[in-house]
């Protein structure tokens, strides 16, 4: 989608601090980090949010969850990390492209905001 921020980042139209890329997945550092390590992991195919996951495209989510621990290890997050996906405006999703946040590098609060 030409107006999607993450699609434009994946296409190289907008610069990013790329951490990982393969044929299905792209990962880059968040520009407004909420933790010392804050990486966004996105499917290259445009899926708006968790509600857009179908049987036909669900393999990319499996791939993302294979890649996340690899990225966490490469980032030195041996003592733990959090994976978050905000789905829809009430959950705080600001970019309508499925994405998962990897947060780590410090002890994170246990309460939900």
C-alpha cells in the first residue's frame, strides 16, 4: 500500500535502522523507543492488524515468531524481553500494518497500561 508507513519503509522509500530482513519479514529499530531495545518486526506483505490474519497468510506470523527469538539473542536480551502487538485504535495501534514490538534491555513494569 503506497500510503502505509511500514510498506514504504520495507520498500526503502523511508530510511530505517534495519535489524533483520528475509523474504517474508522485515525488522527495524523504533524511532521512539520505549525501552533500551525496541525493535519492530513486520510482515513484508501488508496485513492491517491481527484481525487481518487468515489461513492464507498465517505462515508469515509463524515466521515472525521464529525470527523474534533470533533477533532477541542477537540483541543480547538473554534475561528476557516482551513481545507486543497493538490491534486497532483502542489498543493504541498507530500504523495500520501488522507489527510486533520487541522490548527489552531493562526490567519492564509488570502492570498493564
